[in-house]
């Protein structure tokens, strides 16, 4: 009789990066180097359904669907419905550029919440950062609609520096009625790293601490930001087997830990819920700062 593998630590939060496709390019900072011409990766809809089932079996509380832009994946609606039916809480990290009516109905579920990034109250500055004209108007409008529908939304104002209107963006969001607004410094990953090699120095120090991320090709990474630190692939083996393996243990151990663990286990991209100015903790810096 074969004994099922047991991960060394509970998996509380699992992020599923469904696709690298996105209507935006965010040329100066997108950690996934997503864009309109990118694909959905090697994971099939069936693969994602199986991973959701395995996450539920492992006792995972929350799954995050992210991209790229997760709503661009052809199986997005079915995957959200499957996750909710499996008893998982769902967070959709979306750019809110375009929201179909079927998505609004889906987002109204009491166990679903939204998260998005925002950049400036100035439309031209915001659009230059996203690489898409009209993105400020679209995101702002859909954010206002989500708040009108009383859908929980967490908003990260991503600070790239260089005179960006960060505080004005926070004020604009709060005026719209957004209460979960935080500021996050851009990390040197993906487009923000330019040509530099991936480095663990960009990480907050809580990667793989009760969380993991599955990338579009099935690789399991310590988080989306630490996407170069992988411990196996769920296309070829189960999620539990990956998380119980030596390869995963080595990837987790390679994350430099901070003396004080101030970031939450679900410290998603650009999410500094317990590290931001609203809590008096200061910005969540890279792990080696």
C-alpha cells in the first residue's frame, strides 16, 4: 500500500498564474512579462481543475487566480466556479480593464474577492505605466462599479518612483470608497529587473511560508515574485508530492528570511497588507534590506 505524500507544512494560500496573456504590458515593472501576444502556457483546463481539487484536499483556505490577466484564460469562469464549489475562498487578481457581465455575476459570490494594481490619478501617467491607452479610465470605472456592487477589493498602488503621483492615487481611490488601499514598492523582477539575473534579494522573505504559486507551465514556485525558485511541476506529479519533495524544500530554504516576519502568508504581488503605511509598519522591503 502506497502512503500519500504529506507536505512538511500546511498550504494555506495557493496562487494559480493561469496565463501570461494580458491586455496591458506594464513595460517597466510586470513581474511576469505578460502582454497581449503571450500564451496560456502548458497547463490545460483539466490540469487546473485537478490542482484545485488537490489544494482543497490539502486544506488550503484561499486560492488566488492571477496572470497576466486571469479573465483572459478561456476556462476562467469554470475554474472560479469549481474552486468555490470545492469550498475554497477565491481571490481574483485582475487589472479590471474589461469586465464582462458574466464576471460581475461571478464576482458577487460571498467567498470571492478582487485585488488589483493602480498607479496614478493622472490618466496619462497611469496609461504610460501600463502601456495601454485608456487603461486608467477603464480600471477606475470598473473599480467604482465593483465598489458600487459591494464586492470586496484590495488595491495596491505600485510605486515605481520618478515623480509618480502615488499619494494622489491613494486619495483618488479613497474618494471612490475603496478602504483596502496600500502602497507597494516595485520589486526587481521581470520587466523591472531589466537584464539582471533573477535574485532572491527582491523577495519579502515569506515566500513558501504556507504558500506557493503554480505558473502557466505547471512549475510550482515559492511565489509569483520568486518565480525562478521552483520545486517541481504539477503537470507530471501531484501538488502534494511536489510540496513534500526535497527539491521544494531546497527552493524554500533558498529564500532569505527576515528577522521579523511582517508580511502575511498571502503576501501576493504588490500586496503589503500588514507592511504598509496604514498599519505603521513601513513598506515591505526586499528580504535582504
